[in-house]
């Protein structure tokens, strides 16, 4: 997905840093049924009828040595600290435009491709999903969420993880994780994981999907 400007990214993350709060440490546990989408206040979540943009059968985290290395390095940490560390470590991979790397407008990379070639927002989210899954986080309670960022009207993707009844956002725009809802300019469009695809906003979701 197209990258936003450096000043805009800095402003967005500065605001995120201010509103971030601390989560009590606890082991991750699923709190919803397998195959359910994330729930956002003010948005209707329903199964999507589009074909998923990423085939999770290709998400072979064990095939990427970087996934194993990051998981091994943070496995001793408490749950909240794991989220923070995985976000920061994966974000060290260089950002690359799909048009330059693959010659197409949008390519959803496997972790093997991402750690070898770099990637853009959804590729960071996929890699984080792979690392956390290897660490034992329930794959049914993690979602790659594609959303509309309303400040400069761009489409963006993050990983959201349900933990202690909250949706924590792992964003490639900064190292700190934050609770969904703390940034009011993020509007969820659709989400996906190993178990399905969900729509969160009707025409807004469809527009995001088509980007």
C-alpha cells in the first residue's frame, strides 16, 4: 500500500505515543470463538464475501529463520512485553514499495519474502502474525486489519491482537503498541486471519479492499 509522507507519519505516531497506556502483564488467552472477527465500537462486523488478499496456507513461519529468531529472543518476556518487542523488531525491516520490488501495485508478501526483500504495511502485519503464532498466541484472536486513515485519507494495514479484552494495535509506523480506539483517525474497513475475512464498514470496507 502507498506510504504516507514522513511528516504525516511522525505526527500520527507522536499522537499515538501520547495516548498509549500500560497493560497489566498476563498470559495470552482467547476470549472469543474461533472464526469470529474483531469487534469495533460503532461498526458492524459481518463475514466478508470477497476473496482474501492473502492465502494463510502460505504463512509458513517456520520457513523463515527470522521468525524463529525473533520468537526465540522474546519468548521469555511477559505477554504485553512480547507484543511490544515483536512490533519493534519486525519494524526494523526496511520499508519497500511493492511497485519497485514486485512490479505490481499491491503484493501481500510471505514472511520469507518480507524478511528478504522488505515490504509495506500489510507485510509487516503478516510477519508479526507469524512471529506471535509461533510464540503460542491464538491465531484466531489476531487479525490483519485494513483501514482508512482519515488525516491524509490513505489506506493502511496493521496487526490487531486481542489480549485482556482489548484490541492491541501493532503498527509499522512506530514501536509502541496501543489500544484500538486511542487514535480516532483510524477507520476499520476489513480484517482477515487464518479463519476468515470480515467487513466492518460497508462501502468503506469495499473501497479499502479494492486498494
